[in-house]
C-alpha cells in the first residue's frame, strides 16, 4: 500500500498561537493527579514533572528486577478478556492522511495499558483515530493536521472509544459522531515537550510515559543491530506523526519503541508488534532535528473510565 503522509508543519501564525497557549498553561505540579480532575489538564513541563518521571522510572526498574515487563504490547497480550472492552492494540491508517491522530491513539492506548498494569481499576478500550481526524479537519478527510490541533482534539474534545464507535478507522459514521459527548470519558492529559527534545523524550519513555510526535523523516524498514535488537532503518523524508513508548538498555545502548501506523512492515521478533521497531538514542537525534516545525511533541496520559464493579483485582503481569 502507498501511504499518504498527513502531518502539517506549523505556520508562523500557528507557532504564535502555540506559544500563547503554552504561556498561559499551568506547569505540571504534584497537585495534578489525573484521576482527580473532571477534565484532563494540558500542562507545561516542570521540575515536578521530571520528579514524577524519575519515580516512575524507578518503578519500572523494580518491576524489571522482579522479572516483569511493563511494555504495552506485552501487557495487552497478558490482559484477560474480561479486562478489555475492545481488542485492538495497533492501527493501520490506510490511505487516509491521518497519521497525526493514529500517533495520538497509539500513545493514549500505551498509557492506558500501563495505567491498568499499575493498578488502575479500569477496562482497556482502544480509541478510534478517524473521528478526531475528521472533526479536527472541520468535517472532512482532505488534508493533514499539525500537532497543535492534535493537542486540542485529544485534550479538549477527548477520544472516541472503539466500544462506542466501532473499529472502522477509515471512515466516520453518523452513529459514531453521535458519541461525541462520550469522548469526554477519554480525554488525554498532555505535557508539552518544549526543550531538550532528545533527552526529555527518553525521560518520558523511561518513566512509563508515551509520546506523540511529528517529524520530517520516518522509517520504511527495520533490521537487527549488533545487540540483536530489531531497530528502524531505511529512512524516508516527509511530514509524518508517530508515537514513542517503552524503554530498554542493552550493552550500553538505549532504545525506545517507535510505533508507526503503516501496517506490519518491520519484520518479526518474538513478543513484539510488526508495526513498529526500536530506535537508538542516536536515531532519535535524527527525528528531533525538525520536530518543532510540526508542533511540540506531547507526553500523553490516558484518562480511563472506572469500572470497579466489574473488575477482578489484579491480572498476571507478563514475565520478561
């Protein structure tokens, strides 16, 4: 399939709007506990947020030392059927220029799975990207979006659950559009990553977070490196949005997972999706060179609708 790239660079006017919104946004403060807010906040990076990421990174390390994996796709496979309202982990954007909202959906779903693994009494439900794409475009499919619009959509409107609108991510349906009010149950909390992009994206992934980002390059293939890790290669140019989450370090090399929406094209390795691959810190540098042209990358945190009356208390975490 030939994929249509749909990430738009920010115009000068949109960059001014982004700066104004961030100037008026509160910084992350420890008082912001996602579950305590009727509407998820849109926040600026702060030292408090760095402290939160450090705490979550220590938590990830403790789980790994105990022999457990918190990688989202492993959690998805281990999650019992009665903890899922839908059974989708990754999306293929098909012929729509909707990469921006597919990247946001992947980041949101990864965050949702980690939230559940850490004890949130909620059910997993994938979010269908095409509705936010269509509405973010003003009611059409003809063109792309920038990340500023993505932030407004996933934080303000909220995202459309698959259990509400179905699995068709190519076309919207009238019945699905009627579920817009229910999207408020799936608003994303976001923290804009404004500076030191390479280091701070790594921090988010180490801290069990997920990132929605845009860049002028994307990978069309993957190969195994000297550590035996399947990593992206064969990079092409064009405005494209994707997601980062997951972290590992082997032989002194740091890796984060690069989730794309171009189908299962990156080869097979045990217990890993074929629709993405790892990238090294050095490869991340390439992505970061022009990220700001498309809007600041977004650390994405899921809001989950509690379902405490129907849930078992725990599930068996996957082993490393």
